C-alpha cells in the first residue's frame, strides 16, 4: 500500500504549509518537543532506576510511580502533539528517513515494555514494593525502558541528519 498520496494530502493542508513555511513555528514545535522528551525521559529514568534498585530506594516504588506518572503522561501527550504537527509538515520525507522509522519502532517497543511491566511485575508490586533488589522482571523492565528511551532520543536527533 502506497501511503505517499495520503501523506502528500496531509502536507498540502494549510496547517502543514504554515508550519513548514514559517520561519519560527517548526523550531518552536521542535523546542517544545525536546522539552517534553526531557520531562518524559527524566521521570521515566527516576522510576526505572528505582526498578533497578539503584536510586530512590528509600521510597516505595508504587508511590514513586503514582507521583511521577501524571507528569510523564502530560509530557508524552505534548510530545505526541508536537511530533504530529512536525510530521504533517514533512511526512513524505519522514517516512523515507531510516532514523525516523527506527525511532517509531523503538517507541512501539517502549510501549510494549511498559505494558508487559504493568501486566506482570506491577500487578504484584505489593509483594516487592519496599524490598531490594526488586524482582528480576521489574529490573529487566527498568533496564529495557532506559535503553529504549535513550534510543528514541538518539534516533530523534539523527532524523535531521539522514
């Protein structure tokens, strides 16, 4: 299935043209996107390091997750919105960019990793919430999350250069 015509239609919208042709809108979106990513990765990293048992271990993992998750989700939504706006301005180019495609793939894997954690170790958090080290399933999820999100950030920077 060729999605290029659909992407071209998206790029031809007035909003996409405005973003693409303005001298400041795209850089503004990109800046907000980067700030959002910093918040997403920062809050996720705190939780992941707790899951690894190397930081915030004096705090309940559940309490830490409950405290940080709202900030993570708000920042993630900001990233999705700014990312979609940047994509609509240049979608035909992005879908041919290897770094972009790999970034999207890692985002999917990060989401799957989170799902596996929440369906597994998180359901039994009452059993291990304050113990160290956390169970291996929680540590694997934490390490995988850190690695996947670092990859998302790395590939995000490479999009402009490929």
